[in-house]
């Protein structure tokens, strides 16, 4: 009904497309995906199966990046992804580069995903959050509403970011982060329990965070202590830290930590 769908778009079986949508050439949409009204899906967008895209979204538009020279790039969205009303996701800067949203993600209304962003699997991002270019969000992170994330910042797996937080540095995996300026207030105990982390693993992660944020030791010594630990979580934290381009968010421990 009054939608414009290019005959050069690839539309999978049982895809539902509501009224007043525009689907451009080169778009690929997996089977059983549902697209509601007034959605514009632009060239270079690839959408997986069983997704639900709500009204007013613009997917795959060109980057808001002055270095973009109209090169061929992509927005790739995984399977079982829900995108709520009026979200805007851009394709990447750089020939052949991609903006990626993984499987089983839930992105609420007015979320913006800029060029070259990488979002993992099972990520939840609440209303109005803005991800700048080259941001990375790892698996099972939870970002609350109205969060602003600076270019190149990374948010680690199982981290939770509180509402209206301004992020200019990386957020460690497993952490609980909030505020402006942002601070780490401990570990995301509730999120870890919901993801079946044992009491022993949670205790270990809390100990590792005390190593990382021990102000009585130099940063180099703290990294050395972390590197020499045998736990899987220690290795994950160590690798995350040494890959950081912007440094890690400072800590402000709550009394219970």
C-alpha cells in the first residue's frame, strides 16, 4: 500500500512491509521480518531474519562524516533484532566497511547508531541513546536511555550504563557505570546473576576490579597483576584494557563494594 520497493531489492519470504515505506535497490531483507509504516531502508542495508522494525526508522543512510566520499559501504543488522520507533542507523565510512548490529538486540525509540559502529549480540539500548562513530558495544551490554557515547569508546560485555551518562572513556566488561562525568560504581551483579554467573565467578570479578582500580599501585603494576591471573575473566579484562584507545572510565566505589 503506497510503499516504494525497488525491483533490485532482495526481499525474503513472508516479509511484511507496511504502508508508506521506501526500500531502495541493493537492500536485502531476511525472511519473516516485519517492517511497519514510514520506514526508509537505504542502499547498502542488509537485514537478517525475524526482525521487527517499527515506524519512522531510517536505516543505512550515508554517514554524518565529512571524510565520507560516497564510497560503497554497508549497514548489517543480524537476526531477531527489534528496532523501535524513529531510530536512525548509518552505514560506514570507508570503502567496503560496515556498521554492524548483532543478533537478538533490542534498540528502543530514537536510538542513533553512527558510522562504523559495532554492536554485539543480545545488546539492549534504551530510548534516545546516541552512539558516535566507531563505538563498539560488546555482547549482552545494557545501555540505559539518553546516554551519549564519544567516538571510539568501547562498552564491554555484561556492562550496564545508567541513564543520561556521558561516556568519553571505555567501560570495562562486567561493570556498573553511571553519571556525568561517568564513574564505575562496582560490578553489574544483577546482570551477571541473570546471565548465570556463579557466586564464585562474581566474587572473582569483584576482586579483579579491586586490582584494576587500586590507586596504591601504579597502572603498570595493576596491569601486570591482571596479566598474571589465570581466570578467564582476568584475561578478558586484560585484553580489553590493552586495546583501549581512550583509556578506561575511573571508579568511585560504593560502600557495598
